[in-house]
C-alpha cells in the first residue's frame, strides 16, 4: 500500500511563476524562488517517505515542460502531466480538472491512495505529510485535507477519484476549503483534517516565511534550506518590513 503525493507545479519560468510576489520581487526572482520552493517541497516529500510509504511526484503543466524541472526537484521525484486536458464530469472546472487529473493518474499507477499538494508551502512540517499517508492507510474510504490559513487547502488526498469533491468550487478564493468540506459531506465520506498551515503567495506571506525561517517561530516547520538560501541571495532576510508593507 503506497500513497502517491504530487506537488501541483507550473514550470518555473519568469513571468509565469509566483507572479503575485511581483513587484516586491522581479519576475526572474519570483521564478527562482518558485524553483527553490519546489526543491524544498520535494526534498520534504523524500524525507517523509522515510517514515511512510509515500511516492513523490510533480504534477506539472504545461505539456512538454518536463525538461524545465530537471535539476530543480529532488532526485527520485516522478513526473506526471496535470494540465486539465483529461475528460472530467460537468461541474469540475479550471484548477479542479488539473487536481482530478493528478489524482486519477496516481491511482491508475497502482497507488492505494493519492494526494495533491500545493507548491506554495516550503516550510510545511514533514509530520503533516506522514499524517496524511497514515490517515489514508486506515480501513474504509475517506478524504484527508490540510486547510491553508487563507481559506484554501495545501493538501487533499483520497483513495478513489471522487470527482464530486472538485465540483462547484470557486478556485483561487477564500471559500475553497469550506466548499470542499461541503462536497465531501455530500458524498457521505469521512473526512480527516490535518493541522492548518500557511501558503506563500503574496508579499505579506513571504515576509511571514522569512520570519519563520530566521526566528524560533519556524522551529515546528520544515527548515526549507533551498528557499532560505535563495532569500539570502536576494537580500530579502533584511527586508521583511518592506515586504510586509508592499502588501498593505
């Protein structure tokens, strides 16, 4: 019994990756930081695989961009396409189609469970990845979700491709987690909720990440060494107040 966990990732190209961090960062810096996030997240998955039967993936888009991830993600990370082009039931739209495509692909590869994971939480505690796999290893059909503090979720996992869970969701809104809970309730499935964590998708949350990686407040999270090194390279560790102010 194995759990596939796929990081949902765009190719880290300037002007297309982590664009909400601009203009606090240049387009090239935002893409470089996104690449560092991916390395830390996939390294974190490899670390979690030492404590649970986890198989790490990157669910990428667009098609044909696999080469752009070479040298970025952790060795041993598998790749699968999740660009939303696979058939999906009515009501499953936009990002939901990509998420469902990734879940279906991992289950089709023989995993007993599959999770989708965001590419915005490089400091996510390793224990939460292990807990997700453990919850899905228990008997009975269920869904596991880790809610993000902004109203979305950083992880969603299941044992079967329940398309309804991705239906009628206002993607990129603060309602995603609440609407997902409602869809799961409609299916009659049990839901396991992990502890919440934060995304890094704007200057304010980037400032929070800087604090977490440089102060005792980050002790409970993954140390994200690649991200920390990239922030140091950009000189951002000394500019936390300016980053926070840029989001006001």
